[in-house]
């Protein structure tokens, strides 16, 4: 069972986008630490949370998901510094997003309010998987089985799994 917001998001995904699942690359830790260092050297004192398949050390799309926690009312305070370091944002609905490559990995970085329900759900899913090896193994199997499927199918499968483990 999917939520209304999940259903809406799925409808926005192009039907021809295909998922490619690749093995975990341990070099992502060094890449993440480098990005965190850049943020810290810029004098930005916000929590940077590394979540997703790469943070869990499992197969995935090879991307790196970073979330910088900041109350939404303060986004504009930090935006100029982030744009100096990472360039112009690429989009932002409820959060501010950057996309760039490092070390052969696509980075998706968000300036986001950690108190939003969607972020709280993402953190809950991450913590559950990080602390339950059986569920983590099941999740990696689900992700691997989606290799070659459309991104819409992939996200639907993931959402169904997330909703199952949260509830």
C-alpha cells in the first residue's frame, strides 16, 4: 500500500527511465568525508547525514545521498555559501537540492528541514535497516531484483517495502 504522496511522485517519473543496480563501492566513504570537510571549512555548522544504499554498504544505483539539516526558515541564510561551494541549486520543493559528480558517483545533496514528515520517515527507514541485518539483506535483494526495471517500478517496490517496515 502506497501513500498519496508516494503515488503522486510515481506519476512524475518518466516511464522510460531504467534502473541499473551496481555493487557497493567502499570509496564512497572517502567522497562523503571530503564533502563534509568542504562544508565544515566553509564555516557551515550544520549536521550532514549520509543515508541511502551507499551509507548502508549495499548494492544500489551508485549514488550518494546527503542531507544537510537546517530549519526551513534558515535556508536562505545558508544558500549563498552552499552555492559558492556546490554551484546553483537544481531544484527545490520543500528542500534545496544539488546534483553533482564526485569520484564517478552522482551526489544528491539536500538542504532540508529534518522535522518534515517525509524526512522523518526516511530517517526511520534508514535506522531500521541499519540496525536489522535481516531486513537489510531483504532490502538489498529487492533492490537487486529491480535491476533493469523502470525507475517507476523500482520506486514502487521500494516504497512498498519502506511502508511495510515502518508500519
